[in-house]
C-alpha cells in the first residue's frame, strides 16, 4: 500500500548543510519512492542551485543571517525573518506536509518554527558537537533530534535524542577508484606522499594564505599537494603560483568535482572542522589536520575539532597559529607512517555507517503517525 507522504526538508547555505539534506531525501525516496519531498532554502544561497541539480524542487525564503559585527544591519534581517515566517506558513499551508526536517542553515529556523506552530511533527538534524541557538530554540517543539556526537543532552531533552551521525555524499562511499588512478587524475606521481588541502565549498582564507606563503617550502618538501582554493580565491592563488615558477608537485583548483578521487589520493588532509567534512573523514578513515574557522556561530568548529583531538583521532592547529605551524606540521606528519596509521584507526572508530537511512526511517515514522491521526 502506498503511503503518499509529503515531507519538507529545510536548510542549506553551505555544502555542509546541503549534502546531508540531499542524502536524507535520497534515503527517504529509496525506502518509500512515492513520497513527495519539497526543499525550503534561502534565496540566493547555494541550495537554490544544488538541490534542483539533485532532482528536487526547492522554494526560497528571503531570510538572512544576523550580522554579529554590525548590529544596525540586523533591522533589515528582522524584517526578512518576519517575511520568511509568513512565506514558510504559506508553503506549509499549500504543501500540507506530514513532517518537516531541519538540517541547519538560515531557512530551517522560520520553516521549522512555523511547522511546529501549525502542529506538523518536526525533526532536527544537529550536525555539530555544540548546538546552535536556532536548534536549541527549535528543539522545544521538535519530536526527534538526530545528533552526531555523544553528550548532546547538555543542550536537548535526552528523550528526543537519537545518535545517528551525519549523512555524507553516497558517491564517496561507492567509489571504486584505486590510489594510483586517483593520484594520476590530478596529474601527480603515485610514488609520492600526497596532502589534500580543502577549505570547504567557499574556501578558507587562512589555509589558502598558508599555501601561498609556503610555496618554496612545498617545492622543497618532497611531498605533493592537491589544493582546493574555493571559488573566491582561485585567481589570487593561480597568480601567486605563477609568480613562484613551475611547481610540479602542486595541483591547484577552485573546486574538486570528484571528491572520492581526492580522498583516495590523499595520505593526509588539511581541512576546516565543519561537521559534514568530519563525518566524511571518519567514514573514509582519513588522517586529518583540522584548522577550525573562527568565523562561525558559538565557535562550534573548534568544539568539533576538540571532540576528535581528545580521542587522538585528529590533529589541530588554531586559525591564528596556522601561518606559522600548519605546513611544517603537515609535511612532518605525512612522513610518519605510525602517526598516520594511528590517526586513521582512531578516526574510523567515530564513524556512523548508515546515518541517512536511520534518519530517513525516523522521519517516515513521524510522518506516518501524523497521517494516521489527521487523515482518517
């Protein structure tokens, strides 16, 4: 018998929110193909392109984030928030969802708030080890809260918490490419140790500066690098590399479309400490040096990083110390097989292998229960 359920999934802003959201949607559709899924995102943000590319309909809200440095700008933000709540209410009224899921990002606040007020069961997916303000507020009316770290009862009602981990891109887990072919796809030498540098979907200024200032060090290291700069930094990065002369051991790109190949090629990764990225490193057993971004709410990336460091599952460099320490630490670490092996073993212990399906099943149960109670 078909259930013909309707589910709203809301959130986005960065790849770290979008990839898990799409993974959850895919898992729901795989388990229950007749389910109708509608995404609600923020106008002008990345999800407005990425979600349709994944095959799902999305509606944008005029929502924006609060500016912690310029409080005067927040008057317009409050107006946008009010308008977003009205639009979210209209979307819910017309779509008539049986459940709503929030994955974080600007749009999830107004969407899940209105869903809760209208009696729709809600599920929050909290990716980080430190809960943000929005999710703490939404949690009061949420039916279930799926988390990726232990100890989250500090923030949420423990009766609602389910430890699921964060969903990751399925393509990373299904890839069959071997290390030699992966390295060759970047024009590099399979015989050499390889470090992958990623700064998230938008890039990371501090990490990129470390590379640009350390090009001579890279030339003389005997180690090769795959460097994803992000779209905002690619022109500056390429100009700096061109001035330094040919560096055959450095592959520079703004975006890596085949992250499975990049991870397979890497003996060590340098990355920000976003929750989604960390979940990928855990599942792929990748040794990593984390450089938490200081430009995030509640400094949650540092807390994410320390959750791994405290279990000897990652190395950690403060953003303010990265220019002095990062490249030297990376080059030294990639040349220490025992260190790499221990990091790989310890980070693998933190992996959750079936997060998307577990979350999808929880969403399905909420939706079915609501439908039975309201559509007799």
